[in-house]
C-alpha cells in the first residue's frame, strides 16, 4: 500500500484527542459557518475565521504580516507550535487556513483528517466553553509566493500551456453556471473555465466520511488517469480559492507535487476580468485562447 | 401585545451591546430554540418545493398567513446554525402578528444587529436574501387571501 508523500501532515481524530492538553499543540477550527464553533468545538480549540480573521477588510487580500503575527499571538500560537486545522465541509476552510499559515511560513501545520464530520462519527465530544489561550510569541516571514498565484502569473501559465486544475463543479466548469449551485453571491459576469484547465471537482479527493482518499486512489486519479506530472508547475483554482486549497493540499502534501500554487483570486476574479481568455463546454480548450486584438488606450 | 416593530427593536437591542463572541452565542441560543418540524410539515416538506435556492445550505421555509396573522415555519440543516439562528429570529419577530406588519422587518436587520461584521460580507448577503424571501412570501399570501 503506497503511503502519502508527507504522511505526518495528516492526523487522526484519535491523535487529536490524545493531544488536547499538549502545550506544543494548538488546535484551530475554521468553518464555513462560524456559529458551529460557538455551538461546539473540540475542547481547547481556537477559532480562526477565513473571512473575518484572515482577509483584510479593506482591500482584497490577506491580512498583512503584522496582522498575521497579532492573530497568532492572540490565539496562543508560537512559531514552534504544531497547528492542527479542522472544520466543516470536508475541511475546505481548514485547508484554506493551513494554506495561509504556510503563506506566512509557519513550520508545523497539520490537518485533522475528516474534520468535524469524522470527529462526530467517532463519537468524540464537543465543548462550548470559551477558550482563552496564553499568548503566543510570533514572528512571521514575508508571504511565500511559491504557493500563491496571482492573476498575471496565471495568465502566463495558461498561455504557456502548463498544468491547470479547475476544481469546481462540472456545471461551473462548462459555463452553465456563473456561481456554485447554492452560492449565488459569489458570481461572475462570465461563465466557463480558464482555457487548458482540466476539471477535477474537489469531492474526488474525499471519501464519504470526509477523510481523504488513499494515496493509491489519489495517485490513480491525478497521475495515471489525468497524466499530471509531479514536477511540472501546477496551478489550482475554484471560485474563491477555498476548495482549491484543499486540492492544493492533496497535490503538494499527499501526492508530493513539487510546484503547486493556489490561485485564490479564482473564478470570482477571472470571470470578472476584462480581456482574459475563457473556454466554455466540457473540454479544456486550447491553451492559447482567443488572441487579444491589438488596440490602444 | 408588542408590535413587530417593537420586537425587532428589542432583538436589535439585545444584540447591540454584545461583543462578537457573545453575539454568536446569542445567535446559537436562537438556533437551538427553533422547534423541529411537526409531522404535518415533515409531510409537506417531501411534497412541496420549499427549499430556498438562494441559500448556502438546506433551508426550508413556509412563510404563511393564518386568519390575517403571520406564521413562519422553517427547517434549517443543523450544520448551519447561523442561518438557523437568523431564521428563528425572524420567526420570533413576526409569528402571531398581523401579516401586513411583516413588511416592517428591515432589509438590513443583520447590519442593525451588528452581525454583519461578525459574519463577513459574503455570508451577510446570503442572510439578507432570506429576509426578502420571507417578506415576499408573507406579502404574496396576504394578497392571495385578501
């Protein structure tokens, strides 16, 4: 049975239950629905919210280095902490928070496999107690551009015909929807996908209980069936960058792809951009896309 | 008996002075207080298309009018306590009151409760859509029974 490329990065609910009082370990919950944490969380876990805590509230970007340091200090996270992320929705937001922590250079990040769902299925209890951890000591690095793709880079990547993954639903990929079935607020003025992108909807990474598929199944999907190359630069995107951070995690940590970036601007940016190529329908489409006409002004 | 307007003001007042953690706790209290569907509505859920399609999660709403009075029955998936709490607040504000008064639920109720900042913009817009859904539903029922 082949193992994950980085097996240590996934921990089981049992491991977490055994480390609830470990001062080196900080458990972090990140959810789509914030009130879930309030209702009940893993005892001792702190909450980090993707929208309120991790995003700058004025401009469209993540919080800056100083704000990230402050967040960690307040949540009791230090540079040498083992930070274990978990959450609802198959760990979408947990992976997203994991990715932002890597963006700022945090060393030891883990994902609790299966998230809230698996914790529940395993019959482990929730706590609604308030958690007030002792302050941490934190110095972040500058943002690590090697895991984040911005629009211009995606455009170059696309034009060069490099590996692109669209992890949205097939309806979104084909351009039949400009938003996810239940998320009309996150729409774009154009539907379709980035030409050349292959559609691998994120649920293909997960099992029914919320845990990740085996190394063998993931390898079969990405490497054998889709013929993706581990050494080729790869960019993943979705609608707002959360589902693609899950796929980013799978490619980078579970399958050992050497150069994977998450395009967090994703379709909410691309589908609203002026003069970027878009393909419609079920096929990836040509890498070149429609050639931009030369105009001035 | 207090009016819808007064109840809304009272709920806004309850949330006003709380910090974000307390606001979420109060929202969860409301969510926990939303009664489960009766057998009648369970049956109707299977037969009728009551799912709110604008919503991020499984939300079923029956904005209704009985003898001129508003009644909001709802079911919200347990994995979405924020939506559930907000729907429970709407039900508490209008149930038993003259249906025409449902129109005075402010569209920006969430902002006025101070929850918009706690939840963030994308989530707030989804909840705003629920206010419109309930108001339109009650208004349509009122018009139909007039």
